[in-house]
């Protein structure tokens, strides 16, 4: 891993693992620097993905690779207690790089981590929509986003084991937008997805009110049954580097209800720090989309820890 945290919180800052950053952030204080039973000095932090204790390699002594963090596999005094369950779903675990992600798997219980991510989505739903709209070159209606959020909540996707603050916007649509109808949604004129859809024989576009360069997808002469689909969520962790995370974004044409043809497909790669940087930069300030925050407030009652 390339980053570490100093607090066991989804909202905590991710710091790059370098000697300079470690010195500035921790000042070599306990519990981030400790003497082991064998009298060696070791440096520690918190895993940015699973919030378990990690040892930081290469911040005090040069190594052949870039400095990196590795899980301790045990408790470290002053840091969060070691959790095997959290480690099991961490992309930086031993099995993480080789794991096949099960899209339908959910955590067996609601924990503090789950509630924190749930509240993060609720309080920043407008920013989640902003990130995805920009990423996919789409502009969807108010009703569309409310239905997508309802689908996400109804299927308890907030308990998806691989959900983190970094991938929250992407995992939201991965579960919330899946199989939702494309009809009536806006697409950025000149974008790859717009040009691809424009080639479909039964698709036409019309002006979308107050959306600038976006055009609303509609049908020419015959019935359209186009759906969004997301699949292939993958994580690739490399020692000392950023987490590589991706998914496939598709639009399917359900020609006759049984025959399906994919008419658009694109690999979407997640930026590990982009979403949280937006939140930290603007906080509660900046331009907010109140109608989206109202949707979240209306559809996301408080979660109770089990």
C-alpha cells in the first residue's frame, strides 16, 4: 500500500508512506513508533482500507522498493485492535490480489465502519452524484437518482464488504444504477458514450432543459429497452503503489426481453483519493445540490449497530 492513516476513521486523511511525511505527521511519537521486544525500533500506522494496524517499511531504513505498509496480523499497543474479518476483505491482504469478488456478498452485521460509510453517503450524496456524472459523462434526472438510492438501500449494498470511502461513488452506482433504464437520461454531447449511442438505429437525442451540453436520450420510432449495467469490480494491490480498482460500465439493449446486446462498454478506473479530496477541500462549504441531499435524507433513516 502507498498510504497510511493515523486515525481509525473513514474520514481520516490518507498520508503517503514516505520518511518525510511520517516524520511530519507522527513526529515519531507513540504509538506510531515503538520498541519491539527484540529492541528494534518499528514504525506503525493504520491501513487505509481495512483500518487494521500496519507496519511501515522503509520510512526509517532504506529498502530496495518504495516504502510501503504491511499488515501486522496482531494487536499493536495504542492502535486499533486487529480484526481478522476486516483483513479478510482488504485488497492488501495476502489473498486480496488473487481474490474473485462476489458482487452479491454482504457483511453479516452492521458495524461502526458500515454506519460511518452510510452517513458519508447520506451527507455527501450530491458529491457522489457529481463524481459519477463527471466520470460517466451523464446527467440523470432527480427521479432517477432517487430510484438508484432506493435500490442501493433496499439491497443493503452499504454492507458490501469492499466498500470504502475511496470507492463510495463507484460502488454506489455499481449496485444502485445496475439495470436501471437509460431512457430519458442526459449524455454529454461529443463524449465517447454519446457518439456510441448516437449510432444506434432506434435512438435519438433531444435538448435537455438547463443542462448545457447534455442531450436527453429518447426513441425514434420504436420502443427502447436500454439498461445500465456494472460488472467486474476488481482490485489490484501492489506493494508501495496506489490501489488499482476498476469496474466495467455497460449499456445493454434488451431486444426482445430474452436477447441482450451490449451496445456500449467502458472500463472505469477509480482514483484512490479523488472523492475524499473533494470533501476535505470544500467541507460543508461550496456549492451544494440541496435537492440531492433532501433525497438522501428522505430515503436513508439512521442505521443501528447490531
